[in-house]
């Protein structure tokens, strides 16, 4: 009998890794979004641990766990809400951790899922491609890998361009190379983290800083699918797909409406822009409207705004920016489809038509589901915060919607909450970042065709 001991030992030694690899590939093919969600959460926990280290603070003390978790989630979800002063509390190491979180979070959960799936399985399965259609907006399964390259390439190029513009401006104003790089990354990712204790108010009259920040936030809010179309078809409007036309049209419309409404409501408010010249008031209004896309930067004290201004800002923050963008909210195409459906119903049209295209009913159902999910999350979080805070409802609602929409504008409530309230807002930021996209992807993947139907029966509505 021949001796085969070494062969058997080698087989046993390699069997376990092989089974683990096979299991990982199977899970990634079946549910890349679920795996990415787990990884997203794991990275949040990792960054929370790093921010809780003494080395992450300027004075060498440990940051309370609730503040570390809140900051890590805010960075990973590119929100920008803070419970401690970013400029004063964190050391250079802590700020690097925050910036890394913003960079990773800016790519988004769907991009992470697809990149991971591509790296491990060397191909994208049907579920991964369907998830890409919903999550990063491509309309054809064959475009997924091209769009993934555009996501990464666009992120790097735009951030580098913004840094090249902002770095000289910050060097001239304060001799800081780091500030320019920081704000370039934060602007494109719609994060809103500021490394100045006084905020951006000191730069309110500097166009070389204010304009690039607005451009960065606006471009980041359009979304990678729009970038893809613009790169191919440029300004040939007739060749744009429906998603691009809706995103650009609604985004520009909301930008103008938001600027006009905010400026008029705050025109006489001496606590914000009431004492400024007319020209500067208009600039502040345009800047504020741009940041409602989920940019999170502010030139004035948001908490000093009129309650009606906070309410108008709530509505625009809840809408957010474009799908598959660095912005949050329920997305501009979602709200556009809802209003188009209302208009079609009012006119008695059977189908929803826009830009010479008919919107499928499945898209309308997904839009309604996303809106309902967002409203439910906001309602639940508002109720929970009200149990631990005596602040007025308008301030609580503003902070909650800012967290859900990953906007970052704040009336100062986040820092005043107890640990339970901070955990609620952290959970809401996480849900707001992955919830609507995850829901849309899950609905698309689970879509099925039944071979039977029941008789129609219309209930009384309204």
C-alpha cells in the first residue's frame, strides 16, 4: 500500500479556506447589497473605535462612545452633523479618520457592494446588475461595469479639481493647505464637515471659496448616472435619457425656488441676513438653497432662522438630490414622479408621460414606497427625540430631517441631546443613507410575474 499522508494533510489544510471562499462567493452573488450593508456597518464600527482612541482627540482624552459613534456615522453617511466641534475636539489623526469616512461613504453602499462582488467573484451576477440599475441608475445591464469605473474616476477627478481651486484660496486667506483639500472632498461628497471653529461665516464674502463649494455640492448632488450621460452626449438634450432630464430639470428648479423662498423669508431677519446689502442677501440665498441639496455648509446661524424658513428648508432637505449621488433625501426623481402621477390623475390620463416617455407603473410603486419609508422614519425618529428633549417641534423636526436626508444643516440640537437621542439620530443617518436605496434595490430584485390574477375591485379613496 502506498503512503499518502502528506497529500491528505494538504487536502485538509486547504479544504476550509476553499469552503469559505465558495460560501462568500455564493452570498455575494445572491445578495451583494446585504453583504455591503454588513461591511458598511462594520466600517462604521471600526471608525467609531478609532475615534474613541485618545490619539483621536486634541487633548488626548477618550471621546464618549456615543459621540464617537455619532461622528463615525455622520462621516460614513456624508451627513456632516456633529456633537463636538470638528476643529477643536479632534486631533490631526481624528480628522484624517473623519475624512477617510467621508471618502468611503461618498462612494455609497451600492458601489461598495458591486465593487466587492466584482473583486471576489470576478463577475457581476444578475442580482448585482439589477441592484445596479436601481442603486446607481444605469438603464442597461451591460453598462454596470462602465458606470462603476465612472463612479470612482469621477469622484477622484472632481475632488482633485475642487482641491486645486480651494487650496490656493485657503492658503491666501489662512495659509492652510489642509483646509483646501478637506473642503474639496467634503463639498463634492456633500458632507459639510468644517475644520474652522467659527464655521464658514468668515469666508462669506470670498467668491474664491464660496463659489467652488457651491459648485462642488451641486455637481455631487446630480449623481453618477447623470455624469455618464453628460460625458457621452454632453449638451445634446435630445439624446439625454429620462433620468437625466428629470434630474437636471428638477434640481435646477428646486435650486431657484429654494433661493427665492429662503431669501424672501430671511430678508428682514437681522439675526441672519437682515443687515446685509441686497447683493449679499442674494448670494446667501443661493448658497443656502444649494446646501439644502444635502451639502450641509452654512454661512449664517441656521438656528437663528425664522420657523417658516426652517419648515421650507425641511421640505427641500427631505427631497435631497439626484439618485446615485452623494446627496441624500428621497431624491428629486422620486418626488418628480409623485407630482407627475398626481397631475396625470388630475387630467384623467391613464399613464404618466413626461418628455415623450411613458413611466412604467412599477417605477411609480417604488417611488411611493420610498416616500412612505422616508416619512415613516422621520415620524418615528421625531417621536423618539421628543421623549428626551424639551425643544420645540420645529427644531426637533429640522434636526431629524437633516439626519435622514444626510444634509448636515443643524440648529444645534445634536450636541444638546443625551446619549439616547444621539444614537437615534445616528441610526436615522444610517437608515437615511442605505434605506431608500436598499428598498428600491430589494423591490427590483424581488419583482415577480404571477401567472394568475384576481377580478378588479376599486375601493373608495378620499
